C-alpha cells in the first residue's frame, strides 16, 4: 500500500494548467510514484500539514514574505515539513530558510549550497513526454539523423548551423520560450523518438534544461556539451553513459559512431529507467 503524502502546491495555476504544464506532472506522477498524493493547490496556504511536501517556484533572491511566514509557522509549531524548490535557474537565492525543513529537493545544481538536507533533482519534462511503457525505436527505424526544436540563443546559433549541414535533419525554430509557434509536447516527443542523436544545449542562463530529460523519455540519445570544461550533468545524474562533446563541431564524428549503434541506445535507455527507479526509491525513503 502506498503511503499518503500531502503535497502543497503554492501556485496561481489551476489543476488543468498543472496537468498540462511544466514540472508538476513529472513530480507527482513520476518522482512521487510510491506515494498516494493528496494535492492542495493554493497561492497563499494557511493550514499546516504534518510531513507535507511544499512545492514552490522562486528565481528571486528571496522568497515572498507570505511564503516565509508560512514555512516559519511549521518551525514554530514543531511540525515536520519538506520543500521542493523549482525554477532557481540563476542560482542567486538566499536559501538559509532551507534549514527549517526536514528535506529540501531543488532543481539546478549549486556548488555553493552545502546543506545535508538538500538534494538536487533533474528538471524533468513537460506534461506529455512521459514514456509510460518504456518502449523506444531502434536506431535503424528512426527517421531523422539529428534535430533541433527551440529558440536560438547563446551557443545554439552555432549548433543550428552545424545541424543544418546534416542531410537528414529536422529543425523547428520558436520565437521565445513556450511561444505561440511552439510545437505541442506530443509532436516534439514524436520527433525526438524518430531522431538518432539530439543535442541538448544550455538553457537561458543555466546549463540545465528540460530538453535533456525530454530526449531521454523519448528513447533517443541526447548529446551534451562541456561548459567551462565541466560536465554539469555529473552533478545531476552521477556517472552516466550520455555522450559528451567539448564543441558542437564534434557532432559529425559522434553521429558516425552512434548512427547504427543499437547497443549504446539500449545502454542509455536501460540506465535512464534504472536511474529514475532508484531516484523514486531514494525520495520515498527520504520522505518516510
């Protein structure tokens, strides 16, 4: 029997928006798979729940006074609670209040946070990307060699010009993040599943992005790049089998090595599904 867990989602979004949006479905249906969830959605909650998980978004220096006061009430009443901090992409955040919580989950690895109760988790994926049956297409059955879907920024301009040199490429450019001309999640997922290798460049200001997990969910091979000489994703996944390049110019070489490599595709898919299962169990044990 699954253990009950109250999740307090501090957001202005509706349940429908949550079910079709970012993070929440990944957190509730995937990461918290071993819990029976009682979801409370409120922009300004007041009631306290024993050993709950509070999900909130903040990319500012400080959380709001209302949220701080709500968290402080748990501490004052000696009620155990846990936090899930999403959207701290710029890493410029005063996280001293983390000390009030039993466990803190957060996105985006920050080397300056040295707290034993803090655990960095993958960003995950938008609703519509979850691979429910763990199936994926073989390399020989995939339609495209390489693809890029998204907005051009930072090193993506160079990446895009390289991708266009591949004979069998798919590209779809958007005006901005989550723009009106964006493809539906189901459409992106279908294209990803039909593509042999998919570069995962950095997001707006952080190396991490939703793209990496969305590619992994599709059953294709992501390609990540070293930034400042470092593999950021070791901090997220630990030792992983994802191909890494130091420059996007290496994509041609990588493609030739992987285009018919069914064993590598199998290795990455098996590793990813095992990683997720181990992560679910870790979260279950931490919150019990």
